[in-house]
């Protein structure tokens, strides 16, 4: 029972996660600010060991499977540029639960999981042409994951916190009037927080009006965390959509 709940809920929590700035419009302004609420329709695969002594659990879930257990979610990213200095931030939080029964005993039980991640990056615009820009950034991504199983006989919970250093590259380019493309990649962990984290993102962006943009694309994120008998080795991929407001 406990392993089944952790398997489903951890998958659901990672189903929608952090996005570090999905779109940046080409602009000659010296200072630009941008906010992007977004959603990620991800599938998930990987291996999880929630606590010491527990067996590894393999996961393969589609987005439709994960969304059934999602209670609430909040995702937003921000971007700022002043001259050649660039800054990116992201906050994502999701809460999931699933009810069932304990095998053999038949007792009612509820599994819950809450996941929050905060990303902060700063960098420099190393190249710019009339139709393209290229940024290099560095920073951190902090993860907080709490899982719990509640039964009439007692509760069990596990909380994990870790912070990954990250280096990133970001390219934005004009496709046609009103249309642009974005490519983003980061890698981190290096054994400081997780063993490895890596991300790839590509979007096509449409300018709805002077300060509003719609983005659609695809994102892949890999996190491999191992510490104290707990393992989260997860690979998440799927389409992404966001709406940006620039000011």
C-alpha cells in the first residue's frame, strides 16, 4: 500500500514542474520584465525508492494518468533584462492525493504528496543580432518534496530538501513577423544536491499584442537524486503552453 501511494503521488507531483522563462520577445529596450504562467502536460518514467529499505519502484505514467490524482497546482516564471544582464526565476508547487485500502488488512488509507521547486538564475547576454540573442546563465534550483500515508492505525511521512547548482544557455530568434523561437538547456546537480539534473526546452512563440505572447513547445527534464536510502531518478517529457506578459 505505502509503496503504491508513493509511486502514484510522486509521479503526479513531478507531472507539472518548473519552467525557467518560456519566451523573451526581441526588444531594443534597455530594461525588460516578463511574467509567464504556464502548464506542462508531461508523462513520467523512472525509478523511486522513497525510504531506506524499501524496494525500487519503476514508474511509467501518461499525463492523463497523473492528472487524476492532482489536487492543486501553481506554476509561474519570471524574466528580467537590464542591458546585457539577464535574470530568470521560477516557482512551481503541486499537491496530490489518492485514497485506497491497505492490502490484507483492508483499512482505508490516503497517500499525499506536496512538491515545491524554486529556481533562480542570473547571467549575461553574450551575443545579439537584429534577429537573435544568446544568453549564458548560472544559479540554483531548490526542491522540497513531502510525502505522507495516513491510516487509522497511524501515519508515515518522508520529507526531502535539496538544492542543485545549475548552468544554462538560452537562445531566442526571430522566425517571421510576430513569430519567434526559443531554445533553452541547463545541466546541474554535480553531486551537490542531486547526482544530476538536466533540462531541454524548445518553444514557438506568437505575439498576440505589443506586450502579450503565447508559447507552445516541448520540454524534457531529468532529475537523479540519491541520499540516505532515498532515490528519485525521474525523466519527465511532454508539451508545454504558457502566456507571457511583458512590461
